[in-house]
């Protein structure tokens, strides 16, 4: 039979020794962690810069892919007002104006954010907006996706960080880029992120002196279209449950005093709308 | 998480010298966790499960074998705790809203360091146990004595 070097019976002394050894180990672990956490690893390892560089490169690749297959609008009567609206929202909300705005001619009612601060607005969405607050609401929503880093989160979730980083750091992978384009232009963010972007947009608009109720009206319009046309394939599919989101915005606004004036002159808005309306939407490709 | 190992000659710790078969099984209990850890990365539970199954398989073995299976199991249990925290923190960083902070990097370095120490200690113990030596780890040895009775 086995004999131990010393008797280990469950008594107070044994327990105290065990507890002391445990505390020593736990202390060693905590002390190591505490000591290491005093170092600014994020700065030393250039974590943010490396992430930003990859994101920018990935965004440029995705935009290059989109601009190669879609018609990019160069008419300044259309691009300038959209750019001004983005600038207005950024200025009012102290957001660094690093967003690259693009307008693309398309029959889809859509706007989407890409990595690297690209914001793409489709002409049909502009045509669908009856007033500036509607478009400002959508732009605010997309700016919020960029500011809250939802774009990379969504791509990471769908594709995987390692694949994205390899695509964004020079490992040219057209399949990954195509997949990223598809994800960003035709699938929804999760409900929580959409809701956060909606509420952030409301705040942006209020600070900019715009009326967020316009954004709620736009979502109502989208909800109606969703009922009429299930296969619209745009902000309808990428932004589901528009009706309930419009309700949430109205609930958030409550009885809060809202600005009633216009940010842009009636003529300026009208010439912008006329220019967008003049751009007929391209015929959908066969099979769509 | 072992920082001090006490090698007790079998003659002193046990009344008999463990046989070849016992030494091999005791040594395998440590190797099992290493192989499973490598196979199951990054899931931190795989090595614990492998060690647990090995322990269950040997629960009717001799005291020497049971004792070492239990020590291996207990060490894996604590590694599971700290590794799981790191694993889920990483999942939140990669797929959730959690940012990469200096605290996160510090925690990951800490668990990597502790895993390396555990890895080296495990290999060392597996080798020594295979030779029939009885190795008691700091804290775990004492705890194993309380749990594993002759």
C-alpha cells in the first residue's frame, strides 16, 4: 500500500497552507496582469494605425470594385449638395470630415457605408426623398454606421477578420472583395446596430438644426414600399422593419422642440432634386 | 500554473517503486492534455475534457496513476478558467463591440506566459513521471493530496 511522505489530512493547518499557496498563485497572476496592463500596448504595437490602414485599403478596393461596375455620378449639381449635407452633419457633431461621399446612378433606393469612410448614395434614394430632412436622416444613419465602426464589425462577422485583413493588406483577393460588396450593399446590419445608427442620426440632425421627423417619414415611406414590393432589393432589404424604426424615432423625439426651418434654400433643394430626377434610373439588368 | 516542482523519490513518497506500466500511464495523463490542447486550439475546454476522460478511464488504476491524473486534471481546470476568459474576450473583440485595449493585450500576454510555464512544467513532469519519479506541483500537489486518497 502507498505511504505518503507526510500525512495530508483535512485540518486547519493544511487548509491554511493550501489557501496561502492559492493566494500566492492568484497574486502572481493578478500582479503579472496588473503590471503588463500599465503598458500602453495599443500605442506601442500601433494597433489603431494598423487597423485603420487595413480598413482604408479594404475600403478603397471595395469602392474600386463598385465604381468599375456602376455608373458614378460626376454632376456637381447632385454631388455637391450631398457633400454639403454630410459636411453640415459632421461640423455640427464635431465629427472629423474624413468621409468620402460618392453618388452612384442606380434604380435601387439605397445608401451604404464602406470601410475606410466611404459613403455611397444611390440616385434613386435621392429621387425618393421629398425634403432635405429625409436625406439628412439617411446620411446621418450611414455616418453613424461609420462612426460607430459598424461596417468593419459586420464584415468581420460575415467574412472573418483574418480574411479581411489579408484582403486589405495587399493580398489581392477579388472573391473576398466581391463578397464584401455584396454584404455591404444587400444585407442588413443586425437590429441593434440599426437602432443605434437611427438614434445617432436623430442626435446628429437635432444638433445640425434639422428635423429628425423627416427621417421617420422617409422610413414610413420605405415601409409602405416594403408592403407593395417585396423584392425591391435596396434600403428595403438592407433596412428591414422600417415602420417600427420610424415609430422608435418618433418615440425618441417625443415632445422635444424641433427646428422647423430649412437648412438649404428651396431653390437649392429643387435644383438638386431636378438634377437627380433628370438622371433616369438605368434599366435593371435582364433577370433582375 | 506551476512555479515550483518538488521531486520526491518514489521510495520516500510511496512505499513502492511504480511499475513501468504505472509510470507510463501517469506520464500519459500530462501528455494527453498537451496533445489535446494543440489539437483543440483555440477552444480552451478540449484539453480539460481530454484530461477528464483520461482520469475517468484510470479512476480504478493504482494510486500513483490516479494521483497524477488528478494533478493533471486540476491544473487543466485552472487553465480552463483563465483561458476561457481570454477566449471569450477575444470573441468579443473579433465579433462584438469590444475594442482592442492595452488591458486586453496585457491579459493575452499574461495567459500566454502562464500557458508557456504550464506547458514546460507539464512536459517536464511527464518526462520525470515516466522515469518513475513522483512530482508534486506547487499548490496542485497539496490539493491533489486532499482529493485523491490511497
